C-alpha cells in the first residue's frame, strides 16, 4: 500500500495516510492484530493497537496515528506492519 508519513505536533508521534481511498474493516482486523500479540481496544470509528514498543490508532479511512517513534523511517516500518494486518471492506 502506498502511504505518506506526516509528523504530528507531538515530537514522537507520526501519522501515515494512504495515497488511495480505502476503508478498513475494523472488526475483521482486530483478531489479526491480536494474533500478532497486540492488545486491541475498539470503538465504532477506530481501534487502538498496542505492543511493548508502540501504540497505533487505526481509523476506518486507513489513517494511522503512531507513537512513540524516532523518525519517518521507523514510522514507515510500523505502518508497513500494521497495513499488512488490516483487512479492507
């Protein structure tokens, strides 16, 4: 998936935004994240996945907010992992 990384106002947080229009099926994505060891909290419009290294909020439109991250390279690596586990509607 093609995406761009955007630095958030908080110094150690970044966002990934898909370049194409997508819609993530949060209900079907949740078990895949849990299988990979993430603790997942869900709501109707987003889910939050945490592991021991970082926390990622996943929105239906595919936007990710993640932290703490040290730079765009690490944010890109995290985004690749998360997007590989997301199921589109």
